[in-house]
């Protein structure tokens, strides 16, 4: 979340920056600053009362000891009144602090100055593209038809067992899925990321820490009886490993990776764009998470982008990179690059990765700080990126590698699959 001191110092600049998101923070900023002033004023009054109360607690025994009983009794009455007042102020301080925190939760992150203004994905900037779009044979099929033809993914069976958006991978489809996961993890660890296997459910504090909670869009699956949430990405548990942490400067950079299934309700998603693997409620993903010093975080973002580029080059998939505009930027992100793979059979681009710099927004929620060599403490920067989300990568492979004889397997995956053709 945003830091109150920085809102106070940079109010006008922040208001202008948030306009890129089409977000008018005028009223929220005014309320945040009013609550902060009330909080600080209440804290100052409480500190004065506590200091006076502590002083009286030292003086009263001395007065009784010196025989000044009447004066001591008067001070005891005053001390009792101060205790009542301090209790009232403590309650008020807690409430004002909670109200301030809640208002801060409603404020999205400040976009980086390079983020373009815009209302929707139509205003995103293409910054890079690579790869030849293949010319498919006559009668080429979209992946959901290929999945049925070669009996490698069963959408109807998943619907029977659970519901729409929970496919069943079968035979070579399951092996190809497993091959992609292992390949992505191997590439991550070769690039210096430490692998973690994380829980698939998190508590409320973890959801708040990375900004998924409060859940304004209804994307989180909530297990009400235990008050736990199914993770939308392993970013959430991995980043929360560092919640309430004070990290030494010498330990940076911190690079983590992990594979998990991911769960998203995707409320209100219907139509042709969500057919097959295009949008699921459960999907597999290998995630990258980095904890960085502020001065290094944008170089780290560039490094993550290059990592994903290498994956797509080795898979031989045509792709492009978009810098998201303010209107399409995630709530917690300062800058995001989206990767899209071209689906020749569907004749459209499919998003398969996002690499984001969150700057200090999550770290402020997480109380994640750096202790510099000189002893000074400051908030770290957090970054995350998909490397990669499997469903649309798999869709791209099935569609772009199809031939009249079957679906060829990208050469880099053959050692992982043990076969080079699905037929």
C-alpha cells in the first residue's frame, strides 16, 4: 500500500499519476490525510498522558513515605482519571488507525512514469515482437478440437467431476503438461532462482500482504469454515515468506521460483474468448518472485523479461510484449509487461505471462524492509512474473505445431516428454 508520508509529500504528483489509471484519488487522499492527522494528534495526546501517569506513579509512593497522605490521595485520584482517559484514547487510536489502514487498502499503486495513460487493453503499447507466425495446413483446428481429436484433454469430463474451467489432462496431454512444468522450473533454477514448493491455501494476512485482499473483484476462492483462501498464484505464499522481515543488504538479490496449481473464480467470464484452455478456474503456473533493493528493481524487471523471452524462443512460439497502460495495470503494480503468444488457429493473441515491478507497495503491507550497511532501514521492492502460465502456452503449442500427421513437440521439450509427436 502507499505510504502516508509520501502521499503528504507528493499529493499533487500522485493525483496526476493515478489519472493514468482513470482513478480519482482526491477524496481518498483527503480522508487519508485527515485520519493520519487525527491519528498523530491522538497519539501525541496519549503519549503526554502516559508520561504524566508514569511521573505520578513515581511521585505517589514518595509522598506516602514522607507523610504527605492528603496530597498523595489527590494525586491518586488524578492518576485514576488519567488511566481512564488513556484507555479511551487507546481505543480511539486503534479505531482511527484501523480506519486509516482500510482507506489505504483502497488506493492502487502509483504507475511508473513510463506507463502510458489509457482506458483498456486497447491502449497498451507493443514494445517488442519476435517469431514467425506459422502457415498452417488447410483444415487446421483450434486447440479444443485438437484436444478432442487426439484424446489429450477432456473438458467435458472435468465439467462432470467439478465444473466448467477444470479440464482433465490425459495420456500425452498430461505428460506434455508435466514436461512444461519441469522445463520451466529447470530454466528458473539455472537462472539462479531458488525453488520452493508452497502451500495452495493462505490465510487472510497473506492475502492482505500481497494485495489480493480485500478482494474487490471476487476472484479468490474462500474456504469459509477455516478462513483460508486458495492461491491465485504462488506469488502470494512465496512473497509472504518475507512478511515481517528485516533483511540484510548483503543478502540481495533474493530470487525465488515455484510451481503450483492456481485458482481463480474469473467471475463474469463468458463467450468464445474463454473456450478450451483460454480461461480456466484451475491452471498450472511456474512463478518468479524477486525481492530487490529499490535501486536495482527495474534492472531486475528487465532481467525477468529477458528470462521469459528465452523460454518462448526455445519453444519456438511467436510472441509480442506489451507495456500495460494505466487502465489495464494491476492494482498493486507500478509497471507490467505482458507477453502474448499468437494462436494461429484462433487468429488471436493469447496472454501467457505478466512481469511486474510492485516497487514498495507490497513491502509496506508486508513490513518487509532492508537494513543497509550503515544501519538505516527502508522498504524493499518486490517483483513477480509468470515463467510461464501453462494453459495458453499449451494451447499455442497444440495449435501452432499441428500438422496433417499430428502435433509436433518443440525440440526443447522432447527430452522431457519422451516423444516428439502426438498422433
